[in-house]
């Protein structure tokens, strides 16, 4: 995962933590790269070392990931999101 992907995914997860409609809006806007990055962060989980350097960010991301799981967004197919993101980047 590139730094740009991590920043995109992190931003979407933090937006989701504040507003549960952030994921549906990203789906509607076809923000495939952002969705794929967020899904990848959820798959890998947040690096525990982040808790030492930025405890508030770590806590926020962990809470967002927990909500992501509880609401059921893990049903989004990570491979399909990555494929859509790749196709969308190629078309741009």
C-alpha cells in the first residue's frame, strides 16, 4: 500500500467515523481508489506503532474499523474494489 493510498483510506475511514453515510456516498460517487484503500486498511488493521506516535489517530481509526465491521461493510469485495480503482485510473 502506497502512502497516497493510506492517506485516502484513512481519510475515508475518519469521515465514516464522523458520518456513517461516508461509505455510501463514496460508493455513489464511485471513489473506487478511496474505498479500496479503506478496505485494505480494514483488512490489515492499524499498525500498533501508531498508538505510540499518535494515540488519538490510532483510537479513531480503530473505532472506525470496528464500526466498519459491525455495520457490515466488510462484505465489500476488496479485489473488485481494487479492479474498479485500476480501471478507473487507466481511463483517467
